[in-house]
């Protein structure tokens, strides 16, 4: 199996993280893989925001949990020390596809680096709320951005090695 195929097959969503912080060099490498993803018409619509600030993290956790309808004390980011938020210029028609590819690249890179990650949803609703505006003003970004998704990122506190069965009728060839 090639190294890339191995990474693709063995990456799993991680939902239990160590509290250890992730060195910035590693966060940078994960983000780098994301921003090099293909994008519709090469417009590079997605933007990645790395959140390690505990105060903001708490606000995101609360907002996400509320949108998801969970109890106040539930952390939908599974206590991951890093939250990577992907947003994309909503004027770009491929924003959601571009942002999803960014997230996909980052999940694979995280796995390659021995980090764990999990796509956490509900970024769309978050960025439609005041919190989204607050985050944009914190980084001085102006414009209309759609929340695409987050990655919970950190060192896994669980060993997951299973490769899932692939459902039938998902691959066809027309020769
Ligand atoms: C669009 C999308 C949204 C997801 N949202 C969440 C989420 O909010 N919380 C979560 O724990 N996992 C979420 N996941 C992770 C999936 O549950 C996970 O990818 C799926 O169960 C397959 O497992 P695997 O990633 O280990 O292959 C999401 C995945 C995708 C692609």
C-alpha cells in the first residue's frame, strides 16, 4: 500500500483527545495542507482560523452545543485543544466544496503527523450568528463568509486502527 493510500484508509475520526497542546509548527503543517487544496476556478475561497484561545474556544463550544441541541456541559469538540474553523467567501459558488476539500486535506495531514482530528459540523449556523461576526472582527476580516466546518485537533487519547467496510454499490465502471 502506498503511504498516501495507507493514510487515507487508516485516518479515523478521533473523539478522545489528550490535554497536551499541539506545537504551532504542527498546526501550521495541517493548515498548509488545507490551503493547498484544489478550489473552484482556483479562487482559493476558504479561510482557516486556528483557535487555541481558551476564552474563544469556550464560546464556540457553547454555541455549537446549543445549535446541536445538547446539554450545556457537553463539549462537541471532545476537549480537543485546537479548533480549526474553515469558512469561505460566500460569494464564490463553490465555497462549500472548496471548504470541504480543505477540511479533508487537513484531516489526512493531521493523521500523517500523528495527530487526531474530527470534522465538527454546524459552522454554517455559527457564522450566521453574532459569534461569527465576533470571530471575523477578531482577525480583521471583512466580507461575507459562510461557515463550512471545524476540525477538532489534538493528540489522540485512543487507538483506532480499524479500516471500515465499504458499502456495496458505491463504485461503478462504464467501459
Ligand atoms: C460533513 C461531516 C460532518 C460531520 N460532523 C460531525 C460532528 O459534528 N461531530 C462528530 O463527532 N463527527 C462528525 N463527523 C465525522 C463523521 O461522523 C465520521 O467521519 C464518520 O462517522 C466516519 O468515520 P471516520 O471519519 O472515522 O471514517 C462529520 C463528518 C463529515 C464528513
